[in-house]
């Protein structure tokens, strides 16, 4: 991935490095942005970030620790609240289909 453009502007390799480090540290297989951050509905002053993650196979306690570490790390990195959704929790088929159709993968990069 050379560069991705979001509502925050271009995200290049330099900006992705800390995100990738966070993902590797906490055993993420994939991290995607979805929701308003990818649309003109995003309000930089008020909107949170919707993030979909897939963790590697971890026992429950380490997975819970990783979940909260990723959430806090992303909130610090982006300076705003993060709604962190796990792929495993997408039970509603309509919501799952919408998220999967309108997401931007930031980790791993293509």
C-alpha cells in the first residue's frame, strides 16, 4: 500500500507504521475502517471512528486484554473515541454485509 486517502487526508507508509506496530503487538490479523469516516458524513469535531478487527486465535483473557489495548491505542493515535467491533461479533447479517461492502483495510496492507 503506497497511500490511502481518508477523511483525515492521505495515510502513507510513515503514518501506517505505528498502526501496524500496534496491530502486530496485539495479535491482529486484520484492521478495517468502516462507517462515517469513509463518507462525507464524518464530522471531525464530533465523530468517532468505527474500526473492525480480527484477532489471531487467543485464549479469552489475553484476547480481552488485547481488545482494550487496541481500543486505547487507537484512541490515543487518532485523538478520538473508537468503536471497536470484532469480526466475530457481527451477528446481524445485514450489518455484516454492509460493513464488509464498505470498509477500508489498513492492516494487513495489500
